[in-house]
């Protein structure tokens, strides 16, 4: 499909933005959980001692890790389509850091 | 979905047990969970054709190795879960809880299958494919079954990584390496898993509750689980577009990914609407569960067809 680079990039960043929003809602469910259900099998399971509470730090790690993986894949895809831009950005960062250090 | 409505009235009743004449061969096949593996084989074979032009011999060997590895993992899973399989109606007829096989026999069968698969893939395909398949086995057995399944509502999310290894195996079998597209296929299966399994978990939550397995609907509640299914599907939708965006696949794949993804999204929205309206949602949930199987298979077939037509 013939499209300008700008349109491709707009599609990419729109997808990234929507994925970020979705990922934030996924993170929110673990970092700021809603009150536990008061009835149904969940409450029955807790009352019977069958459902043990999960480790909070581990739960947080389990949702953060895929988010990092997702970010890396999007970065990798961007780098694949814009190799010069990525190298240019990296060089600029190195120069900036080098300039600050010296 | 009204909270005053008893959950028992909303979920689909358990299927009745049908007597099956005992047969060792049938039990050994049952241990491998062939219906689940059939989808894994599609997500292994399609990436092979998307990655290159493999010989039919290579494809058959990878299929056999993949079946043995996944079947071995499923058998070891049945060994480790033998205590709760007896509690859940869905799993009560499996060979161990029904007394047709001993736990030791099942464990030996599972380990033997995994060992045979490792040898087959390493010897006849390549070491990377064998290593990835074995990593999937260990991930499923130790990270999912042994660790997360009974301790975290994220069990399906992280455990889903085990089911995401087959595309990597298929890709590595043809190219001998992994690249962005292979990793994207891994993530596609990874983000597909929660909406797929949570649809089942919503309907079987009584079973999971009795067995003490903290599936998301039991820990977060039904509505939050449905919302999470929607968010995972949003990410899945855009992830499936990424291979087209980097130029790996063409218009046929793009159109398939959009249509298939939109249908999955629509199904989940319909389920949430039914729940919010207080009407029965088990019908839409079943549809999402069954359609998500078709979705993944067709998406991967579209990849292979797209690349075949481009050559």
C-alpha cells in the first residue's frame, strides 16, 4: 500500500497511544484494585479459605514486565522503519551526555 | 449483570459425564490434550511459511516435535494438578482422577514425550528450535502450573507466555534465528491468551473456586475481568497491525487482522453490554471463547497465505 511516511508514522503513534491507554487500565487494576466481590464463588472461595491472597509486589511485577516487553517491541519496530532516525537520536544522546560530562 | 442474581443461574451448566470404554491408547492421547495442541500447531506451522519456504519434511518434523513437547507438558500438568482435577467437573474424567492411570505413569509419559521432542528437534531441525520448545515446556510446567496457577490471578497472563513459544519455534526452525516479527508473534499470542481464557474462566468460575485456583473473575470480580479482556484485546488488535506496519506482511494480512480483531472486540463489547444490562452474558462469553480460537488460527493462516502470495 502506497502511503506517505507521515501517514505511516501517524498510524504508528496512534496505535502506541491507544496501547498506552489500555496498558494503563491493566496496570490500574493491579496497582489500585477495586473492592473484592462480596458474593458469588469469589466470596465463597475466600470464606472457605481456598483462595489465598496473592503477593502484591509480585502481582505488580507480573503486569509491569509485559508492559516493558510491549514498549520494547514498539521501539524495535520504530527503529526498523527509521534506522537513521534511531541512530541519530542515539548519537545526539551520546553527544549530550559526553558534552555534559566533559 | 445484577449482583443480586445468583451466579449459578447465569453460568452454563457443566456437561454431563458420558461413559467411555477404557483404552490405554485413548488415555495417552487424552493426556496430551490434542484439541488444545491443534491450535498450537497452527501457530507453529503458519510462522514457518511466513518466515520462508520450508520443506514438507521440516514442517512435519517440527509438527511432531511440537506435538510431543506440548503433549508432554500437558501430561506433566495433569500429574501436578491431579489433586484439583478430581474437584473440578471439567477435569474429573481425566485418566488420573478417574483411576485409569497412576500418577507415576502419567509423569513418566510426559517426561518421555518432552525428551523425545527435544532430541527430535535438536537432531533434525536445529538447536535453537529445540531450546525454545524446551523453554516453553519448562515455563508451562514450572512457572505456570507449579507456581502461578494457584497463587496469582495473573496466572493466565504470565502463563500465556508458555503458549506463545510455538511461533518462536516455527520461526527459528526455518530461519535459525529470531527477529522482530518472531517476537511480535510471541506477543500476539501472549496478549491473546487473557481474553481467551478469562472467557472460559468466567463460565467455569464455580469450578475454579472449588479447586482454589485464583482465576481473575474470582479475585477481581466478573465486571473487572470483562473490562480487562477488553483492554488486552485493544493491545492485541494494534500488535497484530505491527507486522504490516514494518512491511513484513501485505494487504491481505492487514485486512484479515482488522476484520478478525474487530469481531473479537465486538464480541467482548457485547458481553460487557449484556452484563451491564443485567441480562445473561454466558452466551456472548461462550461466543468470545470459541471465536477467539478461530481468531488466532485464521490470523496465523492469513500470515502464511499473505507471504505465499507475495512470493
